[in-house]
C-alpha cells in the first residue's frame, strides 16, 4: 500500500511539473491564462471504519483550473491589435459557415485577402451590426457577422463648384489677356490649381491663371486713348482643365465685382476668361445678387486659341462653378496667396485606415473623406469562465460547466472596455512559476524517496531468515 501512496504522489507531482512548465512556456503568449494544479487526498473508508485511525491512500489531481486574472497591456502601433481591460472575450468563428463560436482574449488581429478581420489562427472576428450612427441593431450572439473592411466606399461625384479665395498683388504690372499662354509665365501674373473629379470619379487638374488686365473697359470696347473708359484694378482669370482651356458660358451677371455700378465684361477675344474687379481700397464688393461664373470643358474637336481639344473617357462634360461668395478675393500690396481652395467632388473612396474606440465601434476611413461605421466588436462572458473548454490557439469553447455565453457591448453590463493598439500579455508571473517549479521538483523527489524507503523496508523483510 505504501508503494501506491508514493506512486500517487509521483503522478500528482509530475502533473504539477507539467502544468508549471506549460505556464512558463506560454509566459510570452498574448492572451494566455495560467493554470493551477489542484490536489485532493484519498481515503479508503467504510461504514464501520474508525476515522481516528484512518490512514490516507495517497493523493489525486482533482483539477487543473485556469486563472483568468487580467494580464498587463503591451501597447503597439497596430490599430487592429485589441486588448480587453476587464471581463469578457472576443467572439470568433473558425470559418464563415460555422455556427458554433470560439472565444479568446488574444487580440492580435489582421486583415485577410478578402478584407475580413481574422485572428492569428485565421478565425473570423465577430461584430454586432450597427446603424449609420454606430448604434447596435442587436446584441444577440446569433446576430453577429464577421467584421469586414471594404476596400472602397461610396460612389464618385463630379465636381460642380470650386471655392477660391486669393490675394492678388496690387503692385503687379498690367498685361493683355489676349496674349495669354500657359506655357509662358510672362503672360500671366499668378496661378493656382486644384484637383477636380468627373462623373466617373476620374481626377483632373484645374489650373487657374490670374492676369492683371490692361484691357478692361466699362463698355466692353477698346481702351479709349485718353483712358476714360478704362477700368483700373481689374484682373482676368483663365481656367484650364488637364491642359485644356475652359470655355466660359455667356453670363449676363457673373459672380464678379462691380465698380461704381459698371459690371465687368466678358472679353470677346480668343482667350475665354472672366474679370475680377476691385474697389480702390483693394476689396472685392458685390452690388448685386451672386450668380456664379460657369464653364464647360470644350467637348469634341474644337479649335480654341489654336489648341485642338477632345474628350477622353466618356464621362459627362465637366461643368465647374467658380464660387467667390464665401471667400472674396482681395487686392492688397502683398504677395500672391491662396487663402482658400476647395471643391465639392470626389472619387470612390479607398481605405486609408480604421479606428476602434473603447466600446468596440469600428470606423473605416476613406480617401474621399467618408467615415463608415462597420460594426461593433462583439463581446461574451460566462457565469464560470474556469469551466470553459480549451481548444488551442489561446481559444476556448463553452461547456456545460461554463454555462451559456452572454453577449454584450464593451464597456456595458460588466463587460470590459477595448483598447485598440494594445495586446494583453500572458498573466504568468515567471518568478512565481520558477519558485513553484522548484517546489514541485522537491515534491517529486520526496515521493521518489518514499518509494526508495519502502523498497529498502521490503528488501529487509525479504532478507529475514
């Protein structure tokens, strides 16, 4: 009987050594929860036994229980690295068709070739569906869907309005707009450009050239030799898109300034332009309701200022409205500056990044300025976490001992919050485990010594004559 007692001690000590060794081996495993070996004594009892003289029959391993103590946070630069601060588990599914989920605390997620967010083992991270404002539609575990990041978002929208605010230097010499040539910098005063988009989302470069105008008159005719009809402080603005001149529509009341009641005139020369006229103090003053200058990129094959123009991609004609209502131009004795320059079109948005807040709301950001709420990371917890069944890859499945998973949002109903750009370290205390390893080794050696002693006693009995 003594041999069996010692053997039970050896077996239990070996189990303890194995559990401790496994803890040490996973001390650097993200999301790992250490285990503890628990023992129970063994007694052979009967209804007629005397408890005062009962001798134990050894020891058994009564259980190996995981300790779900919070691990430390390791902060990273990856927005898809997620850690849970508090209670709860991430919900995963091994494939898109699986109904039974698995659960993990290891939040090292990546994006696969199809845009799905997956764990290091390739399991799909589950998320609650959300409305446009980020509110959750349902927190039922059965309603979760694999979290996916669309590579593109939205539809293209053609630019219809360009908002320009500039300062045009008052000290610049006057030029004749009829001599304008975009390749000759001495034929214009200043220029700026902005990217605009057609109906197919293709980008185009719109260039705006400013010429301090020596030919502006109040009657639209040539300048009087005595200069009586000449308008001072006038600028011509010429627009090109993708190197092609824009033909301004015939506008009777364009959104440009008036000087002493005289509207600006559209030049009849081969170069199509609009005039911007300033008051003597350098300010731009409107004296009638605004009506934007509009223009259309000349389609087909048309000769304009000696340049052959043709359309290219089948998109609708690009019509631009130049708006000076919000940011009026100025003419001061300072350098040419662009105070504002914007347009209202955009192409299809391409994914540039994502944000995950502490409630698990996932927002994807796109190049067209859109930000879409894609879902809210699903969380689950259990009445008895120690009853979960381990599946490997730092994951668990629910069991009868754990109870049914309770789903919920991070940061609510005793669920922990989510930290993006962080990973939860193993909760193994390596120092404690090494000390425990020595203790388990001593226990094993002691039980081995018991066997050695029993063997010596047995040998003594055998040698009695």
